[in-house]
C-alpha cells in the first residue's frame, strides 16, 4: 500500500515542512486541492448533499502545480499530485504546460488529479458554462495527452480549436498519470474509460465498495479491464495498521491519510504514523 498526505487540510504555513517530513518518512505522495477563484455571492456555493456553503470566499488560493514545483525543489522522492485540479477551467495549453513543467522540475514525480468540479460560482466568474464542465474536461484531457506525446498537434473540437502547434518540453514520464476524482456515475465512467486511475472523496470501506465495483464494470465494458489502473482512497479515519489489508483487498492502491487533528500537530503526527505503519520499509 502507498500512503499520501493531503496538504490542503493543514494551514499553508505548514505545507513545506509537512512535504519535507513526508518525503523523509517514507510517504509515497503529497496532494494539493485547488480552486481558481471564489465568488463572494454564496448562492451557487452549496456543497452537494448539504444545505451549507462549501467555500469561504476569504480562503487563500494557490496555483497548485506552481506550489508543487516549489515543493519539488525541497524534496527528492515523494510524488506530487493534485486532488483535484479543475482542468476544464483552463485552456489545455495552460493546464498541460503547468503539469509538464511540474513533471520536468520534479524529475518525473507529477500526478495529474483532475475533476469536473461542483462549485458553479467559479465557472460563472470565468465566463464558462457550468453545464459543459464534464465535456470540457474530457476534451481538454484528450488534447493534453496529444500535446504531451506528439511532436506537433492540430485540434478542432467542441470547445478548443487551434492550428498545428509544437509543445516542448514533454513530461519526463512517458505517460503522465491522470487520475479522475468524483463519485457520480459520470465521474466514475470518466476515470474508468479515459484516465489512469480514480481518486475518491473521504470514504469508509463500506461506502467505497460499490464505487469500486462500478469502476470495474465500466472498465470491463470499455475493454480496459486488463490495463493498469490505480485507485486512490481518502481514508482519514484509518486507526490501525491491521485495517490496511482490507483496503488492499478491495483493490485500493493508495491511501491518503490525515493522522493529525490540528495543524500544529501535523509534522509530528506524520512521523509517528510512518513509524507505526512501517513506511520506511518501502523506501
């Protein structure tokens, strides 16, 4: 089992120390969430399945690939991922360039975690139709795959159209891994058919099981059942090393864990978790 750390769940002042500690302690990856912008009007900010806003407009926002580039300079082994990046809010030139740069600077440690998004306000602020977010994401990913691999690319699609262009440098990794987040059928189908893996929301073993079963069903229907596919689960309630085997039996490859309750305890808690779970053995 691989273990990751969600940097977004601690104060940003802790991110650098936490990433360096995770790198040295044997964690496989660190992850940043992101939004592009928050509107002060909260009428479109109700979080799914709740009656409360899912954002605070005063929350500081950072460009996730740019910040991960800074962390790449401070670390040597840990992988650097987004969970998740709203890829469809950007032109694929911009998004593909950001992650190719991260992969170059980190010497092949980038993971592209993407999502269609739930918050309508930032799409309206960016002048984009929220209802098209899924199709925009799918097309942007298809374009980016070509930009990362082909010497010259021309594209004329529903949302993006451009003449032949060159795109250099390519990522270090021959296939930059793209993992899709989200738990709707559309999100699961995107992960299963277009991406290299899936990232869950915070989950328990019982709740994640039907989603993993649906992923397998979609992959089989798409003829991808035998292809490599990575399942990443947010498992914040992990309490005992004995629980890890049950996650692995479900097919989970990576657990993103939060072994702290307060930001000021995060660094020490990460070190203690690594020792308890034997992470150094995997280095």
